[in-house]
C-alpha cells in the first residue's frame, strides 16, 4: 500500500491553508498513487485567481497560484481530482477565471425591525437566528469557496440600525435580535413598503441578546471569514426605507427632509469605516423613492447620501478601494452617470439579466439595448434572479454552460450574483425530514451552485466532469443515468417559463402555477395571459390558433412543440428514475433527490397536457366541434393525474409555507384549482376567448 503524500505549502495565507485541509481530507478517503508531495504556493506572476500545475519530479505535484485565491482554487481542484480518481490526468496548464466575480445574492433577514425584501415569508423568518450565528457563515462561505463563488452580496431594505452605531444618531442603533411571534400574511406589500409594522413588536421574541458592539464584532468576523475564502462581501439596499429608526431624530420618508439625508450620509460613512473588509455598497433608486420632479432628483439624493457618505469615509481611509454598484432598477443610465461621474473609486452598473427567472432561456435579450448605450469603459453586474424553483433540486449542465457563454464579454461584464427574492437561501426550513441543524440551501442545491460557480470560472468543463461529481456524491448509483434523469426533469422549469413568461416573480411561480393574484387556469393559458419570452422564437396559443385552424405552416416554435418537449423530457426522466430506484437503498439524500427528479418530471407532464388542453380549448372557441371539447377535457384529465402525482411527492418532502411574493404554497388547495380546469373546459362558451382576466 502506497504512503499518503505530504501536503506542504509555501504560503501562510488562509485560503491556501483551507485548500491544504481539503486535500488532506480527500487523502483520508482515497489514495494519490505515485505522489510523495503536494505543494501549494503563490508567486504573484499570474492574473488574480489563476493557477497552474507542474510536476518537477514524477512524485511531486506543485500548485502555483497567481495569488492566494488562485492557489486555493488549484488546491481545491487537486482535492476534487483525488476524490474523483483523476489526479493522474490533471492537465499541466494555467487556469484563469472566465468571469472574474461569481456570487450569491442573499436577502438577509436581520431582525423584525430591519427586514429584508420579502422578509414576511416563512423561510426568511426561520433564518433570522442563522444570520447571527458565525458557524452558519463559516459553513456557508466554505461551500461558496468549494464552488468557486467569490462574491457574497447581502441585501436589505435598511440594514444600518442592525449594523452600525452612528455618532450623530446614537439611539438608532438596535440591541438584541427580535423575531415576530404573530403570523405573517399576504397583506405585506411586495415592494417592502410595509414590511415592518409596530403591532408585530407585541409578543416579539428576543432570539439573541446582543449589544450593537457585539453585532459589529459578529459582522466583522463574518467578513474576515469571507476574506479567508477569497470572497468579497457587498451590502445592497433599496431606498428610501427607514426601518429600525422608529421615527427618531425627526427622520421621515419625506424625500427632501434634510435630517433624513444627513442620517443616510452618516450611516453610510459609518458602515464603510466600521467594516474595513467590506468591498462595496450596491444601491437602487427604489422601491420607495419618488420619481424625478421639479422638486426632487433621485440620483442627486443617492449622490448626496450614499455617494457623499462613502466619500467622507474614504477621506479618513486614503488608499482604500471601495466599489459602488448602482442598479439600473428605477433609474436612468444618463442621470446615474451624470451624478456619479466623479465617484472616487470603482463604479459599476447592475442589470436584472433574466428579470426574475434565470431558468427560462440561456440567451435573454433584455440587456442588449443597455449594452449599446453603456458608456465606454464601464461595466455591469448581472443579477441572476432565480424565483422559479425554491423546492426541487435542479441540474442541467448544458443550460448553465450556454447561459454563461451568452453573457456579455469581459469588457462589459463585472460579474454576476444569483439569488431569489421570494425564498431565503440560508438554511432549509421547509423539509419534512429536517436535519439538526437544518442543511444549508447551498448544500441541498449543491449541484446547481457547483454548475454556476464552476462553469462561471471555466465554461469548458465537460459534462463528464459533472458526471464524476454525481458519482462522488452518490457512489451507489449509475452516475451517468442519474445525471441524465436529473437533467431531463430539470428542463421542465425553463421550458414552461419560456413559453409562459410572467417575467416578475409576482407574476409566475412555476412550481405552483400561480402568482400573487391567484392560480393560472387553463383559460389563462388559452388566452396567452403571459406570452412567450421575447427572443425565444416561441409563439403563444392565441397567435398559433388561427393559422393552425387554417392548416398553414407555422415558422415558429409552437405551443404543441413545447408540449412535446416537456413530455419527452418527463418521459425520459420517469423511465430512468424507475431504473434507478433499485439502487436507492436507505440513503436519505439520494431518496429525496430521486423524489425531486420524479416530481419535476410529473410537473412537466402536467404542463404538457395543460398546454394541449388549452390549445384545444382555443380551437374549440373558434370552431366548436364536440370532439375538440372532448380532446381538451381528456388532456386536462391527464394533466390532473400528473399534478396529483407531483403534489403527492411535494407534500411528502416539503411543508406548506408562505411565499411573500406570491402567496401560500399549499398543494392540496392547488390540486382543487387544477381540477377546476376540467370543469372550465366542460363549460366553455364558444367565442369567449379573450374575455378573461387582463394582464396587468
């Protein structure tokens, strides 16, 4: 039996030490035949995050990073290759990041009094204690580093009272961490305008006793942990919110209140000064900011508060780099540039790349006009909102690779951060079989985060690499077959969302087929309440109907084409799951993963039949032959059967919950809505297409 190689390092940097520990852990499980030493070093000769491998002797492997983070990434490659059994095939080449910044958008629920966007949702309430637990962040940041994610953006409506003590406004700082005991509901507005109500203080629980000084120490420790994993941390806010100030010092939401402007400027200054490791701040002129008028200029307000506060801090910390990221949301590019032209540091834009549905098409066109008008030399971040799948484990390497490769080039792209507004990416709170402590969402959705992080760093990684990752995670399974099933089922969500494009999360939640105003019925589908996403080449049912009735060729992707794709992927996934179940054993994660795959496949079959049923209704509406109504009913009965199978798995694995953006997720109640589609088809009046609900 060969001896275990020695892992040595010529760097004391914490990221390199982390990689060395990961290699040592991998060597405990598997040999590295033929090696006596694995050496980690950094030489400063390559680009940031880059690394290369060399073999100065047959039994020595050297990992050389362009910096400490590059050495860490190279070391993590080595640890992975040991686990995969591919160390001998490790290519002796330099690797450098395709996209420099690859991150997470985390809506951070700090406190009842300083909520984040959508903080009334159950997952956010469950995670208030977690964000004040350093062990949570250590585990979270470790997972990010393993997946080559190097940006953590923390988003809050108004975080300052929970983060800093401002000398000019000392009584605003909040001690302790509070959580409501009263139940939340859908009367909390989706813009966050009433996300805190004073009546919720009654009976509120103190879940952690902390002074503001202890809170500051906590977040400084979080930022230090992030630095030690090569991760930059940014703080993002919406405006104008004053949660936590409780009306003190004459502070009001009146946009021209000089005390409010002074307070924001001082709070931003103290945030920058208090957290030397904070990489930057992101901001938006919304969602509670008046539009430009003769008496108010939103961009000037942001310049006089955030811009001035950062400038005040940097005057006390000369030489510090501090990035300001200005979201396009609610703003004019021309006015942003005009007001922030003299910002003393890195200044970027941020664009909501796929609106709220990352899982739609891999080449969204919404940014094209913005790229044409963006000033030379400036870059934008991409917000990758994933408000399509909160529950089910998702995996499609080809989709992610295409998505990454279709992003703007390095001359225009600063980086990306992906996240959800309607679900907290902290610890999983909705499992019917929770662990103690509950799993990180990053651990549950390990494959999704691996795909975006690893392919964001190197989109040339082949699918065979990810098949090995599946084999490493589930050695008892035929990995290729499992990945095939997983990918096929995962295509349900992009396919249905590109066909039925409710761009905002308020408008479309495909795991439940509803929105903030209710369920999407077969009438909604037949009337193309939401049209297909622009740039997809797909036409909706209303555009398809008349040429279909005339028997004309249709030079586009039709609703029936989408239904066929949904059915084919679902059938493949269900067949493969049936072949895989004998290998399942009693492994909990594997059982739940197969359950998620099976659920997504049944959801795909449901949507395929719902589209077909809606198409037949549209045809019947113009050509009321009894056989068309009968065909619609038959399709919708099959749709109901697959929904019931889908809901049975979902109920077995997930608890009902309040999703602030769209409502209460209850599969029993939704099943009644699905069944009502059949009644709607039976009672459909010819000529009534187009008389239903109008889109907002």
